[in-house]
C-alpha cells in the first residue's frame, strides 16, 4: 500500500514538473541575427538586416516596438505569424508601436526589414516570456552588401520615395528566402554600398569597408560591441565585389578597379572568416548586378582568391546566371531574389546535409 502511494506521489510530482517545464518553454522567446538583449522588459534590439525576435505561445499578447534615436524619422519591420508573412510597416521615432498578436497564433516573429546602417528597432517582450534556446537547426551566415540586405527589392512603394530605404525588405532578400528553402536559420552581415577594399562611391581608406566593420556587432566602428562566434554557422556565403567595381555616382573622380588590391583584401578577409568559423563551408558568389567585363573580372578574382588559401577544399564558388535586376537602383526585386534563392539553394542544401 505504501509503495503504491509512493509511486502515485512520484508520478504526480513528475507530471507537475513536466507541465511546469512545458509551460516555461511555451511562453518563451528567442532571437536571430545580430541583436542585443537588454534585461529590462526584456528588450531586444534588432541591429542587422533580417534580425528577429520570435515568441512562442504568442497569441493574445502585445509587443511594443520603438525606433532608436538616430537620423531617421521611421524604420521598417516585418511581422510573421505562424510562419506566414503578415505585414511590413513603419515604426516612427518617438512613438511606440503596439502590436497585438491575434489569439490562436502559436508563433510570432518581428524582423528588421532595413539594415544595420539604419536605426535599430527595439522590441519589448511581455514579462511572462522567458528566453529560450532557438530550436536546433542548420545555420547560414550571409556576408554582403545591399543585395544581401534586400535593398530596393520591395516595390510596393514606388522607387524614388521619401527615403532610400523605403523599398528595403530583408525578409525577402535572396539570403533569407534561400535559408527558409533549405530549413536553416540565418544571419545577415550586410551593409549597402560596402565593398572589400572600397565602397560604391569612395576610395580605399576614405570610409570603412566590410573587413573593418565585420567584427563589430553593429557593423560600425562608431558603436561599441563585439560580434562574437556564438552563431557558429555551418555555411558562410560571401557576396562582395559589386561596389568595388562600381563607377560611383559620377560626381567625382573614381580610380580604376585595383584587381590585385581586391584579391589581397578578399583573401585576408576570407582567412579571417575561416579562422572565426574553422568548421564552416564557405561559398564565394558573384553578383547579379555585374555584367560582361566586370562580371568576368570578379569571377577571375574569386577563382584566384580560392586557389590562394590552404583551406580551399572548404571554399566553393557559385555563379548566378541570367538574373536581370528590376528593383530600385538596378537591385534585384523580390522576384529576382526568389530566382537567386532557387539557384543557390541546391548548393546550400548539399553543403548543409550531405
């Protein structure tokens, strides 16, 4: 009799613990991309393009969004409910944006639609939600420029509107789409206009390029915070070179593209990434915004870079074919981003799972 009572009490206790753990895991949040988590609230600062916060058992709860102080009047976010794109909208400086998640929704994600060079968007999570590890998935980091950030791709607002970032939609960048296609989590380390040794309208050392800012959390040396190794991607895709080969805006003299300088800087950056992620496969891609001579020049440089490193067996070249950008500023539109994702996803799938 005593043994039976003991067993019943033990089962009851185990059931209670299991229920408590289940509830704890259900009312939880996790993050992705370059973010900063502040204990108050808790408050999640979305920094990079496509960075996000995810809430589980989100239905009926309210999220509060704010735009950090900066030079912009508003920023853009994307709301995803149960894996389905719901809306892209503005959050204005100095005004809280309150989002009520509809009842019955299990999972809600808030993405930053703009990029690290735009003001951060903060998301205040309900106090009853506790941080929980992101479900284990394969991971990809994409390092790039405006193409990777999704600049100019969302033409639901006509090109030439109030601000240059009005057509930004990182949720529909080729990188984010490709990651979803292969069932991987993603992180975008991308800044519009940046190159490997010079940017789209500046020369070497006139302005920081990607190698100078990559190790900073905000992709800027003007802000404190280190970008650590915790994401540990299985695959890294580097898509840089468009801006190094750019002619600029024509307002000032632009030096000819320095092939040797580009190759040297690219090799050094590739070695940095390899050292940071010694187990990752690395993909070097061309640019759909370059054609003819420039495209061939970039491809030649990528071939040379790959051949010059001792870990070349982990480095793979990828070339987009027949992509004609129709987004703003000759950037890929969402349609072309989808085409790019379809082209690169088979390689990503192979590197992740085979």
